[in-house]
């Protein structure tokens, strides 16, 4: 802890709180996310260790960079030191767009989508074995000073299984739950693609595709799979890729490779080079 100076609280992520810090050696601004493992059983502790080790291996410009971890045995806490993303998370951006009735232009949406797909490609297609994100949502997508997308920490949500101590912090309605998760069948990379479809829909329409005031109603809507077309100001192409990711049948959904081959995505990939 002595290598870092606390600057101030940033907020609470989907689990654990995030604090802005300064590295004393070079003054670099970073954040740490605090995980309290005091109440965890051995299985959950092992899972956090495994997931942090996976985070350490992942180096990609569109994935939040992991720098360090500090274990405070006395307080039974782990501090995960990660990259600072000056422009916060996508849920704040969506709220601002909605409040100011200032929707994002389609070109920016395709750029954001491309970067999230690149990050997810890194996870799903890594040679050491697939990593599922399991918690794709606006609050887990961060933006750096140049409005580049950074996929937030993930896999850790594996610790968030229903049996985990964290389950209670999984506050809010599971808007992005896939049909197969409702019937509690096995979560796979196509479930991440479903969540990506919900995420892209919400970035475009500024509301999730399936909304309800309670879980049973939400599950019915998700199972029916019908949702409003995105605003007419956006192209049929954007509507088509969202509908493709929101196919009820997982095998019908695209994988990350097919998404990278979309004309609007591959065009921007070539521009990036
Ligand atoms: C209103 N929120 C913010 O301004 C904000 C800012 C400037 N940064 C963040 C969050 C993170 C940030 O800056 N880096 C992060 C790395 C991992 C995780 Cl889980 C979260 C962050 C947030 C939520």
C-alpha cells in the first residue's frame, strides 16, 4: 500500500469500490478496486485468485490494464491496481445522452462497438483457453481520455455465482440475462454475445431492449425475444447486427469472428491500421 497515495473515492463498481490513487515512484494516476474476501469460503477465494491471474495475462488496448495486486491479510482485502479511465463508464455516458436528449452519432457507435468486439475476441479466442466475460453491461465498459473503450474487469464475476457472498451486491434487474440463463442451462460465449447485443441496443436506443418492473415479467419478455426497433435515425445495418446477436437460439448468434467481418467493423479495422 505504501507504494501508492490515495487521491479519492471514485465510486462503487458492480462489486467492490474503486479508488483513484497515485503511484509514488512516477506519479502515475491509477485506480485500485477493493475486494473484501473476509466473508468468502475457500472455493470463492481460490476463484478470485484464479481470475486475478487471468486478468494479469490479458494485455489488450481495449481491456482495462491490470498493474498490481496488494493483499492486506489483516483487513482480509485484495486491492487490484488497474488503469485509470478518465471518462468513466458507459452507463454515465448513456445517462447523459438521455438527459440532454443528445443520442450518439452512428459513426461513434460503430467505433465503440468495434473496440468492444476486439476486446471480446481477445477473451474468447485466446490460445491459452477461452475467457467468458459474464458481465457485459454499460457499467463495465470504461472510456479513457481519448474516448477509447476499455472492457472492465471480468471473469471475476464468476465469483458472483448465486452461491457467492457477492450475490447480494448483484443489485438491480438482470436486464442482460440471456434466454439460456433463464432456463439455467450452461453459460457460454454465445451468452456473452447476447449481452453484447443488449449493450449495443442500449448504447443506441438509450434503454435496454427488454425492460420490466419485475423479474418474472422480464424473463417472459426475454423468452419472447421481441423488442422495439432502434430509432429510425439509425441504419438497418445497425438494427440487423443487434437482431442477429439477440437471436433466442445461441447457435444462431454470431461469434466474435463473424462480428469482426461485418462491413462496418472491418472497414474501421482497416482505417485503424
Ligand atoms: C462517475 N464515474 C467516474 O467518473 C469514473 C472514473 C473517472 N473512472 C471510473 C472507473 C474506473 C477507472 O477509472 N478505472 C477502472 C478500472 C477498473 C474498474 Cl472495475 C473501474 C475503473 C469511474 C466509475
